[in-house]
C-alpha cells in the first residue's frame, strides 16, 4: 500500500441504527485492534507517510483492525441511550471484531484510547489476547489527598488547553513538539482533528474522559502487557506509564526517546521494535476465569407485608411476573441474569452505566404491579463458576443493596469514576459499615 493513494477499503459494521466505520488489513495469525487518540480518523492515517509506514509494519505481523468510534470520523453519532465513553467504545469494538470474524485480539490503546482498552481487557478476558498501551494513563483524575492528585491536576489543565487549541497549530506544538517542526505535519494533524470532531464536540469528550479512573481495573488485566511511553511527553508524564506497569501483573515498560504523543513520529524505530518483539513472543492462549463486572442486586421493599396481604398463590404469581420483567430488563440492557433471589435479582453487566439504566427501568416496570424495589451496585472482580459467580465483590454488592432505602439505587465509590460523561449524577450518602466487609465504604445514591 502506498501512502495517500492505496489504502484499505473503509467498511461499515452495524450496531442498531448506527454504522461504525472500520478498516482491516495485514497478514498473520494475530489479530490486532488498533485504537489511537481522539482526532485520528482512519481515513486520514494513510495520507501521512510515516503513519502509513508504521501501519504497514504492523500489518506485516498481524491482521490489523481499526475503527472510528461512534461520533467521530466516518462513523455515525451514537443513537439511543447515552453511555459512558468506555462502554460505548467496548460496544463499537465488539461489533467490529464480530464483523471481521475475530474471536480474540491484541488491543493496542494510545492516549485516550488506553483507558477503554484497559477496561475491555479487564471485562472481556476471553476476547483479549494481549494489551499494548502507548502514551496513556489509567488514572486521569484523583482525590486531592491521593498519590495521583498532582498528575490529575495537570491532566485537567491539559484537557482545558486541548479543548481551546483543538484543530489549531497550538495543539500539534503541544502534543507533538518534535513532529510539529514540519509545517506539513502540522497541517495534516490539524485537518485530522477537525475531521474527527468539532471544537465543541472535542471539548465535551475531553471533559468526560478527564473524569475517568480505571485504576481499579489494572489488577484484573491478566494478559501479556507492553507499556510504551516517550520520556519527554509532556501531556501525559512518564509517571503515568510507570503506574500502569507497576499495577498490571507482569507488564513490561519500555521508555522511548522523543516528546511526541504518536508512536510513529521520529524517532520511531525503538517503539516499533518493541512492538514487533512483543507480538512475536505471543504464543498459546492465556485463559482467565476472572473479570471486571458491574454487579447489581435488587430486592422488594416490604416483601413480608406483600406476602401477608396477597397470600401464597397471589404472591407466587407476583414473583413470576417479576422474574419475567427482570429477565427482559437485563437482556435489553446487555446484562447477564445470574439468578433470581426470591424477591430480587443478581445480574452482571460489562459496565455500570448499563446496570444503572437497567435498575431504573426495572423499578419503573414494576410500579404498575404495586412493587417498589431497592438496588445496590458495585464494580469489581468476579470469578466465573459455571453459571454462577463468586468473589468478595459479589458480597460487597449484596451489602450495598441492604443499605439502600425504598426506591433508591446505591452504588459503591468505584462506580461514579467509571461513568464519567454519561450524564448520571450522584448524591453522596457518606461512609457506611458493610456487614462482613472490612473498613468503611463510601456510598452514593443515583439521582433520578
């Protein structure tokens, strides 16, 4: 393929009414899903010679899959419910992987594509063969007293600057200072940004993403992981890469020369060499029965009073109706109904955004039956055991629902950081003792 004249055909995969633009090229028995930074549409990547050379080298070793996330580039804007950006990215990725017949892929996440790739690897271990992270971070924001707070403040300031500089030479000079010495690169880079998002759209997306914290998912990544970072990259300091490598089991950190946020700009050879070595060393299939999940419990409010008022037969009919409605709600929101609990459910979801919407929909659907529910949600590690699940996270979610009031959906502190940008708001309910769980736990109520 020659840069600018010969490049893969852009195709479309369908997700409901939305179409997602993707390309696939290359050879080899490894599938690699490559996702780059915001402002990098797939149709323009081949027009910059150094980028085209980098992609061809990836394609010499793997079948490379690329897509424009919904809302950017040649893909449709996302219709239907507003989901956290990482959950929407995971939907897009699964649809594209299915469209090209890929059962398991190496995920390559750069810049703000990194957190979504981390969550995908943690939530979908069966579909993830390995993980490559380049110039990215797992903790974008943090509490003021936390070890990551200083970097988080810098990230917020960076996000504000990027929103103002979008599509202008100033953004290229800040994020790609070495490559920006070439005026032709600055023009190509600015055009790529403008054809991905408008300035207002980019500002909204960046504000969403600076609220995301996937640090809790790092310990659940169980696949071979390579972390690449340029030593002089000022937008995301090297400490972020060190944090990733320290908290992902077995991860290898490679510090690269240069100051640019793209791995294909000069000096590029070290980074490409590390990637080729990493891909060449992958063999066998790493299986894991552990995964990150959003765990939802619900139960009836005043079930004893219901039983006394209705009698055994009517109560059983009510429970049967509840089970049908609950199963439908979970399926409609992309979850897995693990079991019914007599007067409630245990269900898991790939992300907490869907779990919250499912709990709301279930509560609304049960109101005509005279049933009010309470719900509790926690995001954490689960161990899959046949048709069931196990682990301390399940126990925590069960205790969270016990603390909820009638009609209330309580969530653990792990949840708000994962749904940044979805429009879901929370009220702080303070710290709680959860029976059988050490320490105190801060809980939040989802606002209606």
